[in-house]
C-alpha cells in the first residue's frame, strides 16, 4: 500500500464514522515521533529525552 492510500483511507474513516477527535491525537503522535527522530543526532538529544 502506498502512503497516500493509507492517509486517504484514514481520512475517509474519520469522515464516515465522525471520529474527528482522533485527528489531534494522531498529529501529536506524529510530531513527537518526528521530534525524537530528528533530535537523535543533535546535541539537544539529552535535553529532549528528559522530557519523556
């Protein structure tokens, strides 16, 4: 499956089932994951890992 198809299926699920409250949770999880990935090689990593 392509990433675009997964995203479109997820958005159609949200629209059909009226589960829009899930969107902020998913965005937050993606943001935290990206923060951990991009901060892994930076000198700020020890400070970011103390937050979690």
